[in-house]
């Protein structure tokens, strides 16, 4: 399902219903109700509660939050672990790709 990210403003939405604009560089959502969550994960979570008309059903997101929050924290931890594991191999792949584009291959 597609919906307008500008109209829903999920990354700005708090469980109180208030929208507070953030800088794009702010990667953590500090909700007014007291919890903190990675901005992209929280936006994705809220996206589950946007209906066919593009309206966020915030009351449903709030109702299901207590049950869902531990899974979102676990997903964030898994992402960080995998990123750290892949970090070195990704760095090597990028270095190789950049060298190939320039017609040379650099050793790292």
C-alpha cells in the first residue's frame, strides 16, 4: 500500500498525537511519552497503522506498542550487530568498486 509520507509525517508523530519536526540528522525518536526508538524503525512501525485512505490510526499503534516495542529493540540490535560484522567486508567492496570504476584496483 502506498501513502504520502508528507501527509502522514510518521517520523514527526508522537503517541500524544503531536507532530514535532526534527532535523534529518536526528536518527533517534524521543517520544513525548518517554521512550526512545530509532527513527526509521518507529516510522516503519507507525506505517503499519496507516489505512487505505492514508490516515494514521494512531490509537491502534498506541494500543499495540507495549507488545511490539521489544521486537523493535531486538531488530535494532540485530541490525547493529550485522552492520559491525559486515563493516569491514563492505569497506573492502566499496574500495574495490571505486578502484574498478577508475580503472585501477587498490589494495587495502
